[in-house]
C-alpha cells in the first residue's frame, strides 16, 4: 500500500509589513503599506490593519491612499526580509530536508518522513509556527494535506496565525463547496471566464468533462479536471533553481494599436516588479514575449553584462517592442527576466516560468 504523503504549506502573515512592525514598535497596530507612495508606485505588501480598508498588494499607492487616508508608507528593505527568511528556513530544515520555497515568505514541506520522528503533520506544523513566533517574533499560518495544492488551499482557511488540515477522505467534499476564485492558481481572469460558463464552485467544475475543459482552457484544463478531484501529483522539489521570473497577460480582445500595447505592457511590468520585489531576484536577460491572434509566438531578448535596474528593464521592453513592426493583432504579452542572480548564488527557490498575469 502506497504511503499517503504529508505536506505542509507555511505562509508568513503579511510578511514584509509584519517585519516592519516588529522592527519599529511605533508601527504596530497601524495601517501600513510597504512600497509605493501617495503619488505613484505599487504596494508590495499591506498590514492587516490596512487590509481592513481594502488596501492590497499590487494596488497602486495612489489608490491605497484613497482607500486609507491615514495609511503609512515605508520603503521595502529586501535585505532584511531575506535575512528573516533565511532564519525561518533554518527552522524548516530542522524537521525535513524536503523544503520547496515559493518566495521569501512561503514554502512547502514534505514531512512524510521527518527528522523528529513525529507521525503527525498537524503537530509538526503547530510546532514550526510556535518556533517562528518564539525565535523570530512573527506569525505564520499553515495548511496540511496529502498534496501541495490542498496544503496551499488549506493555509488560507484560518489566516492569520492559524492552520487547517484537509484529510484525504474530506478533500472532494471540501473542494465541491469551495468558490472557484478560492482555488489556488485560478486568478481573476480565469475565474470570470469560468463563471460565464456557470462554474461558480468546485461542484460546478466537476460536472464538465476533460474534453470540454481542455477545449476551453488548453493545457490547464487537465489541471482543473484533476485538482477538483483532489488529484495533484507534483512532489515537493528541494534545491530547484529558478530559471526565469516573468509575468504575462492574455487579453480578452486582441490589441491592434501601439497605445493599447503600451498600456498593456505597463500593467504587466508593474506585476513583474511586484514579483521581483517579493523574491529579491535580478536578471541579466530581458525578454519580451508576443503571441499573435493566430497563436504564433515570438520572443525578443537582450542580455546585459550587469543586472539592469528597474528603469533600464522598462526601457529595454520598449526597445524590444519597437525592434521590428508587429505583424498582426496581439493576443498576449509577457515580460521575463532570466540569467538570474539565484543561478549564481544557488539560492533555493521554486522554479517559476511564464506565469499568467491573473495567477495570484
């Protein structure tokens, strides 16, 4: 009989904002945004006090200030966040070597076999969270289940500073009741498309055949078909080196003018900046990905001797766009970075290739 895997997903609560509040007691209990300002820029993280006003990560600083007039903006300190993240991972490795970080503030742990000999993943997660609080001073949430998808889903159930478990016998009934926008990996664009098809929760999704889902959602259709049935075979991947970091968006209508192209690329670039800030990653190669209305894909790249700064990356995107005329209406744009600093440093990050813009 095959042993049931025991996977924990640990997710730090409002990580950047919580670090700032921990280091500066004057900020505790106050609405705080890391990144951006009242005139421009993008919020990288928001404290729970700010979230009560509707302030969220990836929101413009201007919009955040409108929602919360007394919002405090602080500049991000990524070296500090990386320092704290390293200490948190040291706690993880006390329990298992099978650790797959997704970013500075979250990771998967496979504790099926573990260093402390505890058969209960639930108790291990509780102990890890207690150690993070005691040794570092921050709150973490956790999800426990038999695969990564369900563990990730479970970690959101009792946030902040809580944990939840989804047992194998409960998985399908839980997923049937789950709103479609709560499924990890189904973002705003995809969930709206599903709702237009009458798919509002897991039960609705389960009624559609694999053939229908692959026709409507391409390769993702098989993934959707499986996850609603509690099937997700991806294993926890320690030591996986990220090869690229990117963001892309598929448009509801094809874009035909440079004005539309620039507006779309600006939004995608803001999302890429958010992911760069969250991960602390830099890349020497900038790539522009273009998918035309006939599904032909073209990529244009430029590699630098040194890691380009934010302004240089955007300037390069514009140069690549105008490198040669676009041949037909555009269905998709993507902006990516490769030749990353993590490849040189051998930092343990999860692999992330071209991610949809609507992926959380």
